[in-house]
C-alpha cells in the first residue's frame, strides 16, 4: 500500500523561442524550481534547485497521413537536501516522446 502525497511544483522559466523552421521547433529553457511536497512522514518546502531542458517537435507525413513527433526533457540540478534523501540523487531526469496524428491540417 502506498501513502498519498502531494507535490505542487512552481518553476520560473526563461525560454528561447527562436529555433523554429518549416515543420519543426526546438525550445530550450532554464528555470528555478520551487517545491511543496508532503506525505504522511515528510514535508519538503522551498527551493529545489534548478531545471534545464527543452521541448521539440517535427511534423511529417506517412502515406499521406499528417503526423507529428514531439519530445520533452528536463534535467533537475542541485536538488535540496531533504528531497535528495528521498530521491537518492541531487540530479534528476524526466521526459517523454510521442507520435501524434496532426489535426492542424484537418480542422
């Protein structure tokens, strides 16, 4: 059985939007991470280091079907002492990739 927890995150970001082209984009960013995390035994609040990452994507067609591939990634740096104890690392890596039906041309 797992215990319920809450983790509102606030991240103040600077994003560069200038890396775009015909059917693609890459948006790198950096930010300050503020965390309010709690469960039955822990309560962690305040600065939780920094984050750097990107979102990216590209559109393409396969057999005339419009598709899109997207990617998101974040690297957490210099996590606070209490959060590091729970996660066993001062750094973290999160992200994902997806392939989507691109409805932009449909509607």
